[in-house]
């Protein structure tokens, strides 16, 4: 039984990859590129690749979570990753940050295969917002101070920018003196987004960052991220709000693209 | 000034006291009679052996032998410390043993040289009992500190990973956990220091007073020992955790999963 399931899953994933590849090829034709073989070469040609998965797979305790996943994210692209819960979408982000190691295939960041050294580089250059924001315990202000004490972030402390972002996302000033663990899910999410924006990086891994926000705030957040043309966004979300012009939807674990 | 010896007959009279716990155990069905007999027998045998051994060591008073014996004590202490912390013994043994050895010896020698003003720093009569007292206490601090540190990181894995994703170096990311576990490790020692003399007279002081020393001398020794315990506990726990990083974290800044597999 177990084996059958795994096989089914494998087959399913394979189809998806083919579909994905197909999608990429079409895109290529549109841009006038002559290449039709594989998206991997396409990445190399266009030059400005940020993230690339090449037949990446990972299994936990013998159970395959992701297999044969290939995808390429170019500079300035906005990619929305969709698929059922538990299919391993978050794991794709974690592999890039070096929190999980692929059991097959390779990941590339800016063309370099992700090893320990590159993983540390990703952590310094990419803004990651996780779906379960856990900053720690204690007043938000202290936790922010801690983050801006990290060496790559020391220059990024900017109270005015913090103020204007807080206003934009409807957070009161007094939230800074509240204990993070007592905040609501929506407040925690906005704090996470705020931090990601404060770090002034231009590649974002956003894992369900709008799930606990009301529709008005969802819109504000999506607006903010999409208005920067040069930002590279790699998004995991079930929110329809992200499905806008210029956002490419990649469906994983399904037979067809919707 | 030596205190009168306890004769074998007197010792038997002391064992007679044990009939009280045995009777209570029997009447209340505590089922600790065998446990009592086992523990007391084991203690008696161990202490008699230790007595014979220490007499031998004190008579010889060879500094090499003294150091070797302290080394054996340290190894045993470190082993017990990690074993009771539910962590993989193999991975932590070297860092802990070095941290405990360095901190305890450093504090001990400082004490012998500058506080007690010994001519022979490695005199068995001072080295071995004081090392024993320091070890007994630093051990507890290490168990608490190291166990707390690694279990806290594991419990808050997402939080730890998130700080790495924000660009924290490994040291920056573990710092909150390090601070917390060090505070937890020395908290009982600090509380103990503050209550000494009010609640109870510490064992060493009691021993010295029974041995005929004046209380005023005994308290000075006690002060020295308490400070030494505090310093070596904090120092060895700090060094222990810091030096364990090399074997417990991988190049990605993640804790090796095997660390949490006991006896792996």
C-alpha cells in the first residue's frame, strides 16, 4: 500500500514537472528565445537567475515529500507557488536557506549550488517570512533591537521607516512595548512583514504571510510588494489577492495548471 | 585539636538508627527497606574504600598521583553530567571534560595559592577535598546549563531558524539561548550563597568545626569555597557550551540531530 502511494505521488510530481517545464518553454517562445529544450539552459541564457531548483527532492524518514522539482526564478520575477497543504512548499524555502538538505538534485542561488557557504549568503541577502512567525518572548521593541544587532543588519535600523511602515500596515505605536507572544496572529504576521521590509533586501521568500489578515490589509500588503518592479518575489499563498497581473502561478502536486 | 575517633561499636550504634526508617517503611508499606539497606551498604563500602585510598594518597602526597586522581574525579563527573542531560554522551564528552577540568583547576589553584597560601599547591589534603566540593557543584550547573541550552534550541527551532534567516551569525543566533541557560545554571548557586549561615551550616564548615577549628576560621574557608563554587560553575558552564559548538553544530549552523539521540 505504502509503496503504491509513493509511486503514485512520484508519477504525479513528474507530470507536474513536465507541465512546469512546458509552461516555461512557452514563455520562452514569447520572449523570442530559440531555446526549447529545458528551462535550466534558459536560466543560464537570461543570465539574471536568482533561484533555481534542478530535480530537487527531499525525503523525511524514508518518505518522499518533494521529488524531481525543477523551477527557476529570475530577477524581478514574481512567482506564486500553490498546492495542497503538506505537499512540501515550505520545505522548498527551507532548502534554499540551508535548513533542510535536498536528498536529490541541486539548488542554485545566483547560479551557485547551495552549500553551507552559499546558504549563509542566502540568509544575509534574502528576506524570509515564515508562516509561523516566532520572534521570541518579550517586548517587540527588544526583539527588533536584537535583529538589528546582527552584523548584516546594523546599518538598517531606521526608526522613521519603521514608523511609516507601521502606519501603512495599521499597527499602533504601543505594539512595540507589548510582548510578542501575546500578539494576535495578524499582528505577528505584520511584524514579520515589517522586519522583512526593514532589512532592505530585494529577494523575498514569503510563506503564507497574509493568511491571518483581513481583506483590506491583504490588499495593502500585496500592493506594497508588487509595486517594486525590481523585487524578486517567491510566494507561497492560498490568498487570491496575490493572483494579479505580473504574478506567475506555479501549481505543484496537481495534474493541471489552473 | 583532633576530634575523638568513632569506634566500630559506636558506628554500629549509628546503624541502629536505621531501624526507624525500616519500621516506618514496613508500617506504611513504603517498600523502601531494600533500597535503604542497599544504599547504606553501598555508601559504607565506598566511603571505607575512599578512606583507605585517601589515607594512602595523603601519606604519599605525590603531586602526580594527586593530579591523576583529580583527573579521574573530573572524568567521572563529566560523564555523569552529560548522561543525566539526555544528550548524546559521545558528542559532548571532550568539550565538557575540558571545560570542567580547566575551570576547576584554575579556580582551585588560585584558591590554594592566593587565598589559603599553600606552599605546595598540589597538596593532597587540600587539592582533593576542595576539588571534590567544586566538582560536585559545577557538575550540577553543567547538567542544567547544557541540557537547558540544547533542549531550548530544539523546542524553539523555528525561532532559531528565523534568526538565522535574518542574517544572524551562529553566535548571534545562539546568544539568547546561551544567556538563558547560563542564568538558569547559576541561579541555585546564587540562591544558596545568599542563604548560607541562616538556614544551615554548610557541610564543610560543620566538618571543620567538628574537627576542632574555630568558627571564625571555618567561615573564612566557607566564604572562599562558596565564591570558588560560583566562579567555577559559571566559568565551566560557559566554556562547556561554547566549546561544544564545534562538535554539535554543522557548517549550516544547525544542531546535529544525533545530539538528541541518547546513547547514539
